[in-house]
């Protein structure tokens, strides 16, 4: 199942970057736990529980950022888990500042759906980008 899991995560990134949030949400378990890095500008409720909470986060990002992309450079197969390494890029709409922040994402999957997500990133770059 691990190759399928890597493909699933690859497809999630492609869908997100096209703005096809419904495809991303369809790949999530109904009880997904979505955890953002501590001190991240969108941490809010810890963790976000369920696809609807995740979708609300995506909508806020789309509202706040222009040309926001999540670009994995490497996807690591870990059996029922996948680890992604890559970069966030985008321009904050209000401040006009760009961000290019490295990330690591940990996904746990069951029956082809994401049950857990954990983000690690340089939260200071995002904080600096949103301050005008």
C-alpha cells in the first residue's frame, strides 16, 4: 500500500496547488487530525478535527495569499505514513511580502485516506511576511 500512499499525497499537493480543495478534502478521513506547527499564523484550534475544519483553513490561506503554493521536493515512503519535504511560496496580499519557507509534513494514512497530518515549518518567515 505504501506506493499508493505516496501517490495519494502527491495528488493532494497537485490538487491543493490548483485550488481543487474538494479533491484534497475527499482524500481525508472523516476524523482526520490536522496539526499545524506551533506558533504558525494559522494554528488556531489544535488540532483541526475533521475535513471541514481543514477546508476552512485552506480558504483562509487562499484569501490571505497570492500565488500560494506548497511544493514537495521529496516524498518519503514510510509504509502507512508519508513524509514530505519541500517549500511554501507565495505573496501576502496585505503586506506584499513574499515567503519561501521550507517545510516537512508527516502524513499517516489508513485505507487510502489521511488520518493524521503534522506540519513543521519556519513560522518566523510567515510571521514576518504578514507584518507590514
